[in-house]
C-alpha cells in the first residue's frame, strides 16, 4: 500500500532531488557567480534536464533564494542550539560556516540579484542573526558602546566568513577550533581610543585633473562596487563620464578590461608597500598595507575582494596566483613571528584576519569611524596572535 502525502509535503524522492539541486547550485553560484551559471548547468551536473529542474524551481532567482535560505537555516540552528558562553556560540557558527562555505560569499556578492521580496526577506533574517550575535557579545563586553559592538560583531562575522574565500583544505575539527579561537579573541580585543591615525578614512586628497581613461576606470570601479560587475554595462560607464557612441572603445575594448585594470591597480598598490624584512615587522607592514588600501580606497578594495569571480579565465588565473602569493607572504611572515604554528593553521589565521578587514571596510558605515585604521589593526592582530590549543594548529616537533 502506498503511503499518502499531503499537498504541502514533497515526496521523499522529490525532497532528495530538491536538496541535491540546492547543494549543486550552491557550489556553482559560489564558484562562478549568479550570472555565470545557467539553470541548464545545474541540471546537467545533477543528471536531469533543464525542464525537469523548472518543476522544482520556477526561476534561477528562486533557486538562489532557496540556496541562501537553506544556508541561513543552518546558521539559525547553530545559534539556537548554542549555550550562553560566546565560545560555544562561535564554535557552532564556525561549524555552519564550514559546512556551507558558499553562504557568506553568496550573501555578500549574489543576494543583491534577488527580487525585492526575497532580498528583503534574506536581509531580515541576516539582521536577526546579527542581533542574536550582538546580544551574545554585549553580554561579554558590557562596557562597549553601540558603535564598538557593531564593529566587533562585523569583525567576528568576518572571521566566520573567511572559509568562503580561503579554499583551504584543513581537517574540519581543527579548522572549526581555530576559527572559534580567533573569533573569541577578536570579540574580546581591547579597542584603541578614538584619536585618528595615519590609516584613516578621514584623510582627504586634493582633486587633480584625470585623463579620460582614468575617469573611465574610476567610474567603472564605483559602479562595479555599488551595483556589481554583471549589472553594469560599458554604455553606462561611458554615459557617466560624458562619452557617447563608440568613444569608450578607444580606451577600453571590453568591460572585462576595466575589471582587470582595477585588480591590477589594487595588486600594484599592495606590492608597492611590500616590505621584505627578516624580522617580524614584515607582518605588521603587510597588515598595514592591506588596511590602508581598504580604508583609503574602499570602492577599489570592494571590487578587489568580491569580483574576482567575474575575471576572464586567463587574467583570472594570473590574478588569483597573485592573490595566493600575497596570502602566502602573510603566512610566511606570521610563521616567522610564531614558529610554533603549522602552515595550515597560519593560513587559517591569515584568512581570518583579512576577512575582518574585508567585511569591516565594506559593511555599513564602519569605514568612517574616526580611528578605523588602528581599530582594524588591533582586530586583525588579535586574530593573528591568538593562542591555539596545543592539540590544534601547532607543528609537530622535529
């Protein structure tokens, strides 16, 4: 006798297929971006036809919404089952972040492509998560004002988001424990006073006349940052600087040329401040240069952090190699300072520290805080210098 199912309850086989589609789409959107994935791509990887996929999801946006919502379900469950200690909360949230490495990247990069009702629903759920985490950190830091709490929560979320971009293959339990330790250290960090420092968003530069190609690049960076690369056309960039017709092609043949130029600019500026030293000051210089770029050129930094997925293949490989080399420089400098760390542990901590900068610079108005440069250095070093349990993240004795 066949078991009956109500109209609102999917049959087990259909539910399994739906979950398979969501998991596959999550990986595809994470790796290639929303606009780089077709419904047929997802269907083919699952072994069904595109029309069969549309029986489960009416559109690609509906599929993206379900992907994001399922990840938030996992995060909500992690928060709800956590005890009162902050370490317990962050341990469970780190586990969710590692189980769904795509989630934070999709929230930050792709959720803006959702239709307004779904986008607002996702934002409301994320705001509820932030409120829950804020309450936990407030209990640990009752002396912190609202601005400091917002900074600490965003920094902790930056640590948790770091597996979305790291690509590291570290044993899950070790990775989870390292992220937890880094998150707790960041939440407990003593922030510096409010006096501005040499790395400050308040620093102003006198405007200078720009050649047309520079105007186009700066305008493209602004539009890519504000709307996402896929949503911006060459025609729109040209109109913003007062060009009409094919004039823009005298300067940039394709939109991707502008994106590559933006990445090259960011990489050049980081390399220009590279200080190769045999002592542990090298790590301080690397951290300072990264924060300086983020605070002083927030829009360029935002493009550098989020839009690599849209680079053309050949340039993408080259630029990703440069990014990997920059991370490796941090990890080498960190191990010079902390020789007890294993290479995997140092890379986890480096990505966590960079994740703090990535998120704080781009979220809300935190970049306008008077002393944001010094605050970011404090938070990044809190992650980099965290003491790990002896069983986790230490090199085996020779």
